[in-house]
C-alpha cells in the first residue's frame, strides 16, 4: 500500500508540474497568421482492408481504416501545433465532435482544448461502445506495469441511434510527452478508432483534405512547430513570425 501511495503521489506531482506551467490569455493586437501544408513525397503505404466480424448490414463486409489519406502528396489528418507557447489569444471553446457512423468514428483525428467539451453521438441503428484512453507513459516508468492502450478516461455505451453524450475536457487530458494523446477505441467494433490531441493553448490544428492548416493571433517571436501523423515520423520545424505578418510553411513527413 505504501508503494502504491508513493506512485500515486508521484503521478499527481507530474500532473501538477504540467498544470503549473500554465498558459496566459492576453489581448493580441495585430497578431501574425501562420498558414501551412503537410506533405509526404514518397510512396504511400498500402492499407489492407479489415474484415468486419459482426453487424455487416451496417458496417459492411470489410472496411479500410483510412490511415493514409494522401492526395497529390498532401496529407490529411496530421496534427500540427506550436510547442511551449506561454501566452497568446484565448483558448477555443469549439467542442470536439465525435460521431459514430457506419461503424467508424468521424472525424478520425481531432484537436481539442482544455475547458471545452466532447460531444459524442451515434448515427447507427445498432449498439456501439466507445472508450477514450489516455496514454500515460510515466505510469509505466513509475510502476513497472504499463497500461495496455493507456488509461481509460471515458467508457461510454450507445445502445440506440440518436443518443448524444457530452463530457468535459479536463486539464490533465492535455498532450505532453509523458501523457501522449487520447486513443479512441471500441470493444464492439474494431473499425471504430481515432486519435484526439488536447492542448492548453489555442495554437493547434488538424490538416484538411488539402493537407492545409491555419493558425492566427500569434504574438511575434520564434516558435517550434510540430507535426504528427499516425503513419509517419513526427517532424519539428523552427519559424519566426512578426507582428501582423503572414508566415507560410511546408512540413514534409518521413
């Protein structure tokens, strides 16, 4: 019991350290705009279809997981964010909307912000379950017992079509190297999957069908931009923005 208490205290301390860093919302006047595109210029890996085991009348007999959505070298569903930004415009309160449709979670990749909320809904006329699992790498380091797929923060059931559930986005859900991102899973349909990145600052985005993203309201300064995609190596890029300026970047994934 003493050892478990020490581990729990250490985990809470790590959470506290992250929370103490803080982000300061200020009045940003004449902020900079950052526009960019995420690309992959190699041969896109092929995806093997997943054979559906049950509810084929809704899910189909097989599905592709949509891991590599690359068109004209431009990558959809890459998460792009600025690291260690201390202050800037106010956080977004746009909710993270996750819809269960055709036995998939849509969108596949999302970015959300501390203080907002998750909105989950089921559009299929069958029973679905949904688990949100937060990667807790430090738990494995402290206890020696890794948690498979991360720690469950929400475990939800959707027994009927049209059911809608809202849940808060808490501070400790935020992305860091110690916690990682949130994995969306289901214990009823393996085709339900996804990734959610939570931030305590507003400078983050997910690339669209054209591999593009935009961030605005940046204070002038030097920043490190990071791009993540589940199928490629995470890339970092340094950039400088000026007051009222417009910066354009291209990030190439490997």
